């Protein structure tokens, strides 16, 4: 396989990652609706910690840099919280 073919495969993987991220953000809207229905706060520290723990455990299994995966998932969590604030009409909040 040539370097260009490999890079093409990397581009495909990158696109799939972005599609999955977009799908996750779509699910955030459904989560927000359910939180509103149940009278729950947007931010759920316990759930955020579970997401991070699960990601870090899987990173270890897959021989990935656990600290880097934690940072990536923290950014995803932050995006999700921000998106929920936007959808709820609160705008972008820290």
C-alpha cells in the first residue's frame, strides 16, 4: 500500500469519527429532552465520570494513550454540555 493509499484510509477514518461525533451530538438533544422531563440538571458529574472511566478502560484495552483519550472524551463531554445549554435556550455557557 502506498503512502497516499494509507492517507486515504486515514481520511476515511477521520470522516467516520466526525460522523460519529455528529451522531453523538444528535443524541444529546434526546438526552436533554429526557432530562427536562425528569427535572434533571444539564450537567451530571457522576455520568461524566462514568463516561471518562469507560473510555479510559477501553483505551487501556486497546493499547491507546489513556491520558490522551481522557482529554478527547473530556472535550466531547464539554461539547455535549455546551450543546445542551444551546438547545435549552441558555446559549453557550462555561
